[in-house]
C-alpha cells in the first residue's frame, strides 16, 4: 500500500496539501500521515488545528513513498522546524519522492535537491536565497507543477497540478483519480 507523509510547519498553507490528502486517502486507499518538527500540534494559515501522527525524528523514509511539504508563513517568519532539510535529504537518498509547493519548493532548493532536476516554484529568486542551490538552469518558469526524477515542485498557485503530479509520480493516476480530480480543473479550461 502507498504511504505519504505530509510535513507540516507552523502556519502551513492548508489548501496546498488538502486536495492531495483527501483524494489519496478517501478515494485511492493511500495511507496519509502528518508530521511536525516536534510532534506537537500546529495551526494552519486558515486556522485549522492539526495534531500530527509523528515528529520529524520519527519519520522513516522506508515507511513512506513520498514526503510532501506545503508552503506557508514559517519561512517568512523564520520558524521552520529543525530537521526538515535532513528529512528531505533522507527521502532522496532512499530514492523516495520529495514534493514541495510554494515556499516549500524553495526549501527543497535549500536542501540541495533541485540542483539536478527540472523544477519550479514561486520565483527562481526565492530559490537563490539558499546557498546550496545552483539549479537555475533547470528552473521552469510556468504556472503548473513540475515532476522530475522523483521530485515534485509547484508555485503556491498550483495545488491542483501539484496533486496530479504527485499521484502520477506514485503510479496512482488512474480512472478514479482522474474522475475525482477533473472537476477541480474545470474553471481553468
């Protein structure tokens, strides 16, 4: 069975991961767990209080197929939990998917995992703030999520394609996923 862990930070952007979590869990039978830096509850930008299943230290890449990180205000306020970069790097060294949207795409840049894969985000300048990032030539400036070699990135305006690319990357893009998700893209046609 496929398993996803969603790493939540204080004031995470709840809408950026909600569609993925709901469709994966409710329609595709995916195990979806949440984790925070210290295993304590966090509150999203929208005021959703989440009690996580795990702390970052308890997350083992061998137990999951993907690590998904939504953006949010943590990066602007410098309250990103310690250990997030290490967690991303652990997933990538195990050849597991790492996905980041909005500010979390830039966090992936800071963890050094975007240097050799096509990727996107809010702006390349946001990635360039991190000294371990040198993947500017592979940055895709566009409105949709990008999947490349086990890494999914998206601007904060692309939660729909972020969800689609994660499901495709995990081999879960089937008739059920298409049926459940296609209405969400209808307004953009």
